[in-house]
C-alpha cells in the first residue's frame, strides 16, 4: 500500500514448527568451517518478527517492528572435534515502536552455553542505541580453553589451553559508567598460534570498577620473554569508545625481554608500506625493570627507567642499563606524527663501554665509527642525536644529526686497520699497533658525515694531533701531525729540509703532517714537513741561545756590581769601627784629665769648686768630640756605599742598553729564519 511519499509496510514472520539450530550456528564467526556440512545439531530454535507502519524518507519515518529469538536445549558438534557445545540457550528480542531508531530496545534476557566443564551465562539490554546508548549487561562464565578448542573450530592455532573465569556486571549510559563490578581471572593459559611466539599466562587478575580497570597481577611468558605486569587503566568506557583517551599507569618487570618475541611474524610494517604509529588516544605512565633486554644484536642488562606515552610520542626519562660492556643512560623522545616521518631526539651518556661490543651490537656504530672494529679497549661518550625513523622504527642513518664528546684510555688500535698500516709505512715513528694512552675529542654528525675536532693521541711516547672527517660512503680526509727525529726522516723528507739551508744543529725534531685520504679499505697517505714549524723551531733555538747569552751577560754585570757594593759596605764598616775606637780613646783620655784636675784641687775647697766645674766642661767637650768622630766616620761610610750603588745602577743601565742592542740583533736573525 502507498500513502504519500512513504511505503506502507505490514509484515509478520513466525516459525510454526521451529527452525534448525544449524541455521543459527552458521551465523556465528568461524562456525562455517570446511566440515560444517557434517555438523550435528539438536534443540529448538524459534523466530518471530513483525513490521508495521510507513517507511518514509526521513529518519523519523521508520515503521514499528519487533523480533524475538529463542533457543532451548540447543546442542551441536563438529564431526572431527571430540566435544560438542551443549545447553545452548537464548531468549532475546528487539522492539521499536516506530519513528526514530533511538527508541529501539534490544533485550537478551538470558543466554547460556556449555562445552565440557566450560559454561557461560549472561544477559544484555540496550536502549537509546543511537543518541546515548544505555547498556545493562552481566556475564558469568568459566572457560576451559582446551575444551572449547575441542568443541569449536579455532583457526590458525596449534594449541590453546588454560582457564578463564569472568564475572562482570555493567550499567553504562553513554560515556558514563553507572555501575561496574566484577573481575576476570586467568590461570595456566597456553596459546600457540600457527605462526608467531607461544604465549603463556601463568596467572592474571583484572578487577573492574567504575573508576578504573586494575591489573592486579599478570604473570606471562611470550616466546622466550617473561612478563610481570600490574597497573591501573582508566574506566572501561575509554577502552571501548574510539574517541576517548585512555589513561594508565603501568609497571612492568621481567627477567628477560626479547623484542623479537613481540614483532609480527607476518608482513612487517616496512614491507606493507605503512609506517608504525604510536597511539594518540593513550596517556600512559610506564615504569619498567628488565633484567635482560635483547633486540637483534643489542643486549641491555638491568634495564630500568620510566616513560610517558602521549600524543603519538614516547618520552623516556632516566632510562639506565648495563650495555656494551659498560653502562648507559638515555633520555629523550620518539615521535610518530601522522603528517611527517617518525623521528627521535635522544640524549645518551655511555660510560666505560667496549669498542668491539659496540661495533657488533649497533648498526649506527658500524656505519659511523667503523674504526671501532679494530679497537681493543673502552670508551665513554656524551651524545645528543636526532633524526628520522624508517617505517619499522629503525634510524635512517643519512638523516642523523648528532654532536658529542668521546674519550678513551688504554686502548689498542690493531695493525689490521689499513689506514694505520699506511701511516706507519709513510711515517715509521707512528707505531703499529697503536697503544693509545688516552684521547678526548668533540665530534659532529650531519649529512652522513662525521667531523672530528683535532685531538691529541699519546701512544708509546709519541704524541699526535688527529682531526678530520669521514662519511657513510667510507671516504675520509684526515690530518695527522706529529714530531719526528730529524735523523729518522725519509730521504724524500730530508731533501725538503736541505733546500731550506738551516742550521739543523739547532733542532733535533721536525714536525710532519700526514694527509690521510681515500677509503678505509684503500687509504692514501701523503706526508709533508712542517717547514714553517721547522724554521720556527730553529729560530726559537737561536733565540733561546742568544737570550741565554744576554741573560748571562746581565748576570755577570749584576754579580760585578754586587761585589762593588759588598766591598763598599766592608770599607764602611771598617771606617765606622775605627771611628768608634778613636772616639772611645778620646773619651777615656778626656775623662782621665778631668779626673786628674778634680784630684789636684781636692785639698782646697775653693779651688775644688772651680776644678769641678772645669772637669765638667772637659767631660762635655770630650763627649762632643767623640760623637763628632763617629758622625764624620758614618758620613764617609755612607758616601762610600752610595757611590757603589750608583755605580751598580750605571753598570746595569749600560748592560741593558747592550742587551737591547743584542735583542734587536736576535730578532733580525730569527725574522730571517722564520
């Protein structure tokens, strides 16, 4: 019937005698296997449906409809499987009064099944499915996976066993959980797919609540890797809805973790042409403690640290490990944006690592530091590195930009390193093998090339300055500067010196510079004498000799002048001593006359008074005369010393003038030499 622009519908469907259970089973995933035709089934399956009303062009023009489905005493069994599914029960309905589909109600009041000792039952009700779904469900089940695999076909699985017990009740309205309780427990799970590593879960317990999903324990084995996981994940709705961000805090502990156990055994991302992307809807804090982590040839022990996964970025914080025979620390970020290649920006601190182990474990070490293959010893480095990642998250070597410091002590560069052999042939004083006492240098990596700042290498008493560049193409350009005894120069280099016409008795060493080019496997060496340095060395020797002559002349003048002062001081002391002696004698004589004068007049009191006054004046005159003798002598002595000092100053001044003239002569000679 037609009414307006819509279509009038009035349909009913009812199974009077019941439908075969097999028809229902065919709708179950994986049920329609190759041996489905041989499947035996029993039980009753009834279905009713009705549609009434007008179907129009708008969303509101939906007719009313209803449907019910019931299964009782259902059972089925595949011919090649030892067990069957029994106690199949279903009582469900769909009702819609008409109009917007959001009025529809889906109600499965009960469902159940069993397989051996495994059994499950539950219910599900869904209302307002379009605008804001309200879900009310319950599940109570005990699943023996080995029994299930014997009752129901599971493709691409070699073995599956273990026990899962779940009891869950959920009431959710849209994104809000009104009620959630229950837990899921796993014990003895063993899953072996047709391809890929075996997965074993010894035990696990997940507790559900409206606020969070808590992993209380998860003890697992994936291939050769063991896992112990616990943590808290945001509410269940964020896990079920695509547009919600999942927040989590996870703690992972493992004795051994093998990255290859978690890589797909099928087509890799690189093969598929699709880049690996970190999720953008997860904000997870990670803490991990791994006894041994292996990835290809890299082995990390005591691998510990923290990370943050958020907005397609993994931020590593304080990651530490024993690696490469030493220890290392890593901080930084790995990013996988949608509109540009994945990238990394990391900071490394490596301490006391072995060169050979680093070469064998790290592709980047083999590419950028090929000499490490030939180094026996340990190194430390602080390195900042960034670059892009391939689709399988391996670094693209040509994109790497890095800078840092590298240092090593007590290392040996063996004779198999062809550039060293070539250097030794050109400059025999460069030892082979090279026992390196120590070195420290700065370096940069960009555009596929390593640029090494000049640094000093000390080996067997030989000091060298090395610096230059090499690239991923193995082409190199290095300079090695060292001093060589003149008597050990090759005839070719000796001829370079002879044409200079220098007095080589003034220098016993000469600087040479070796230019190392070509490749690591086919090096080329050219050697030049540092003629400018040699001229400078000879000039320095001449300057040193003439400067010594100047200093010696000044010392002689100074010594002569000092002797004059010493003699003057001796004469001055003698003058003062003689004056003191004369003054003392004069004082004795004067005082003796005064005493005699007083003695003669002692019998006559009047004369005695006059004599006493005369004696007093005589003593005063005597003291005055004695002081005058000392003063005059001191003046003569001081004059003698002063004259000697003036003479010294004059002698030094004249010596300085002669020295300046000598200096000018020295500079003239050394300028010509240079």
